[in-house]
């Protein structure tokens, strides 16, 4: 198994890790391993932002927008 050293860890973070480890009846080292397991264990599905927004506004009935008609693409400028 691999090992890792974490330098320059903030004292407040170390204290919270110690408290969390004690709450779970583990050593700080085991608690850190468990946190890493939880965070990097399985890749998550990518977030579909459009679907999230749609689900939030669906309760309000959505919105009907009048879209302007499309126009033909203009001729690009020439620089010669």
C-alpha cells in the first residue's frame, strides 16, 4: 500500500479531524483514510446543469418565451 504525507495542514483542520475521528471511534489516520475513500471512491455522474435548472423552475410552471425569427447569416467582412 502507498503512503502519503500532508504538510502545512492548518491547526483548525487537524483539530476538527481529531474530533471527527473520536466521534467515529477511529484514529486520525483511519479517519483521513475513510474521508479519502468516500470522496474519491466512485466517479460521479456529471451534473446536467440544464436539467437541474429545469427541475427547479418546473414547480412555477416554466416560462413561455417568444423567440424572434432567425435572420440569414450576414456575409463575413473581407480584409483584402
